[in-house]
C-alpha cells in the first residue's frame, strides 16, 4: 500500500464514471459499500471544491456529496483507490483505473475546515451510505448490507497473525489445508490432462522466460509446476506449500535429484520469506468461477518478491458470464424441496420448512457441464490482469452486465466459466474451461434466478453480478437480470462456498427444440447411404473379394502344386492370404454408427472422484478424476455396442484344396 499524506489543491473540474464508494470504520474495514457504480463530479465553481457522487442507475440522483477542505487528509491505497478522512469520518473511493485515480490525486486541495455536507435530497442517514433505494424493485433493497466482513479487506494483522489469518476463519483454513494435504486430491488435479499439459506447454513454449531464471511456485502442492519450470530451464525454484503435502513434495524433489535447484519452503506465502527476488511467479490459483478459494489474493500477494519487469504465469484471467435456459435444471431444484412439503412425515408436519428449503437449494451454485446451445446470448467478459491487480481489487467485485439475446426463451440464470492466458515473450498459451472445450476439473458453474425471466431474440438484457469475499475463503454472489423493454427483473443471492456438484459423467444433452430436421428421417437416411456405399464397394467382387485380390489368389492356387509337391515359392504368405484389407472397406460403416449412437452410450470409465476445495459432496459423482490417458473422452463418440458389427473385422479366407475356388469360413471365426 502506498501512503502519501497531504493536501489536494484542485485546479480543474472533472467527471469520472464507474466509481465505487465505501464507508470505513476506524480500523479501515468496510462498513457499507455501494453495490452500484457511481458517477463522480468535482465542482470547482463555488470554493471549496465539492465532490458529488451520482447514481446513474437511479436518474442521476445524488448519492452523496462532500466538500474538500483544508483538514481533509487522503491516502492512496493500491493502484486505483483513495481513502479520505474528514473529522471522524472515513471513506474510500475506488476508481475504474489507476489513471483515473492519478487524475483525481493531481487535481486539487481543500481550503477551510468543514465536515461532510449531505445534500438535501439524499436518502436518510441510515440508507445514505449503503445506497438503498425506497423503490421496492431496487436490487439494492434486496441485498443484505449488514455490517459484516463480506466484501471487506482483512483486518490489520497483529503481531501473531498474518494477512492470510486475518482474512480467513480458522476452521476454513484447517479444512482447506487438510484437503490439499491428501495425495488423492493432488492426483485429482494432476490427472486433469488439459490443466496439467497446458501449464507444461506454456512454460516449455516460453523457455526464454525461464532459462537461468529464479522462479517462485506459489502453493506448490506436489511441486509439479516447479518441475515444469526446471524443464523450461530455470536455474532455481522456490516452492512454497502450506499443507502437509510439502513432505511429499520434498520426497519428489529428492528422488528426482533436484535438491538445491528446487527449494521447498513450508508455510503460507503471507508468512514466509525467501532470500532473493524472483524473475517469474508460477501458480495454479484458480477455483470455481475463477475466484473461489481466494487463492488469487495469495498469488497477487507473492508479487512482493517479483523483480521489476518480471512475469507471472498465468498472466490474465477472464471470467465469462452468459444467460442460459434450462427448464429441467430449474424444476429439478424445485423438486428437491417437495420432501419438505409433507404434512405427515412419520406423523410430523414438515411443510413449514419448505420455503426455507427453497432458499437453501437455490443458494447453491450448480457445478456441472452443459450444451453450449442453452446459452441465450454471447458471454460477457470480466478481466483481471494479474500483473497489475492488487489484493484489494478482489475483495468486492461489481460486474455490470449487458447482453443482446440471440434466441427467445426463459432465462433461468447465469452461467460462468473462465479462461486464463500465459503471456510469455515467445508465445501466448490459453487454458479454457468453456463449455465448447474439453472438460476440466473446474467444469462450469450456473447460478439460478429465483424466478425465470422471458426474453425475445434481439432484446436487450441488463443486470449485474456482485461478488463479496467472505472469511470462509469464498464469495457471496448476488445476481440480477432485467429486461428493460418489459421492466421485468429477477435476482438471487448464492453461497459459492456451498455448491451442488451435479456432474454425472453423461454427455450433456442438447436443449429441447434443437433439431431442425426429423432425427428419425436423418437416421434412416444415413442407414440407406451406408448400405448403398457398401453395395458399391462390393460391385464386381468375386465371392466378396475385390477382383484384383481374387486374381492374385487364383494365380497362386494354380501354381501351388508342381508334380504333386508343394511349390513354396508360389504360396502367398499368410499375411497376404488371410489378411486381405476387407476390414478397411467396412470402417466407414462403423464410423457412421458411432456418430449416431454416441449420445446414447453411458460413460462408464469415470471413477468416483472428489471435488476441488473441500466441502460437502452432494451427489454420487463430483468433479472428475479420470484414470485414463484421455481424460475428456466423454466428449468423444462412445464405442460401438457389442455385436454392432455386421461382419468380423478381419474375415480369413480358406482355399479348398485342389480347386481355385475360395470361400468364407462358414463359422465366421476370426
């Protein structure tokens, strides 16, 4: 945190959009926060200069105003925030960029002592700082703004605590590090072929950034990224790991004869020290919806050891958000609550708890995958530059949304996934968790609205996503969707710490109404094409054998016996006689069967995996942990069902001794 206390001599007027406003307590913790982005105007017409914050979402109504006077003190916090103190009141203004913050700091200073000057038409004191509107349709009126630690920066650490300890409940930290201390959980992540291979390729395709460099591995786990850094040419790697996995990491380093090049450091990044600055930081800090587990803050914290001009891998993160329609999922969540609708469960009336059950089930984000055709608009992208961002940027994230509907239907919620980029000096490599890409152990996440909202193709969709960090290493998520042309709005609040793991290993089904032609007609047309292709291939064959091969075998048969003895020079080798390329003629047939049947074949090779980040497993199968070398084969066509071949793959042909006539073995054996 940069601290430059002084005065602000204003020299000009200015207007800035997308500003956030927070009230702070004496220890610097956020008490209240404006969920909506505001417009900031500096009015110098009547000294001392006045700062006015407008709510552009509420008819430019004045949200708050104050005058800069001589006693006003300020402090730049992070790259894009300014904390101000007037008398006994303290607040923070967060700007959309570091440039906007610099403009504000360069513009002026107070004249004479005066306290805050609330405007006449601002809301009552109780609501003024929170920005709650009296309009019952206002999203702000439905979001809990109780003075808790959601969306707040950590309290200042004491002599016996670290930044991590101050922002994390002890019980959550214990569970978190215990979870990642199991080899089975490390295996679950390492077997994610897309994840692991992408990290390796990103480093090996940017060897110039690693050659003879010092690398820091944040949250090293088994140390796999440290080994990749060595493969890319790193001179030394510091691997920091806080869980008991650090012992296994040391074992791997020792057995791979890299002691001295990979230095394993037990402890939290916020607590330990390393003896030198590093050239590049590598880590895998992404959780569900990119932000869950709050390890990104630890990743950003580690930049205190990064040399000027150093790199971080990954370099950028993009959270994608899109409205979706899925009636089956929505009804499934509602159906769960029917248990609580019973009025005679073993003689007990449970129905009074049904509404509470609805709230609880709908507060759960759904972790699974889906067919991309359920999306009703192009995704909106929220980006985080890990080189520029600071920890404070991730405490409270407000994402305004705007889409144009590409199809008509009910919006049941918002779907989330993320991409990260490894931007090196030689190559840029992307890791994507999009529904159009091979599945990873992050899957995708869907947040349901309480009430679906109907949209027509071409209509504008607006809304917002507000993510407020909590001390359970996760986020409280508020979502809102609005159709401006109809005025219909829906919302929900969800707990990202408690998702529902719905993934079952089945191939996602396309949404109803996706077929533009009759599937039955399409199937039989394919069968007729297949039969015609087979008939054309066999046209002119002799006993099912292509003429060229039949002539060769006939010639061989005529020259087999010479003077009653076998002429070995004239006998075709077995691999030519018995392995004629009959099967190649039938391969197109089986491929067409695969294209038709793969959606109906269950994926049976999935083990019973566990999900990322601990918590309660809520269905039979959590995020996948594939044992096979092809971890995403559920997106590939399934194998043909038994007996689906119309002929054996390689049918041997037997020569009737003493004749030139060949025939298939009647038994049909291979």
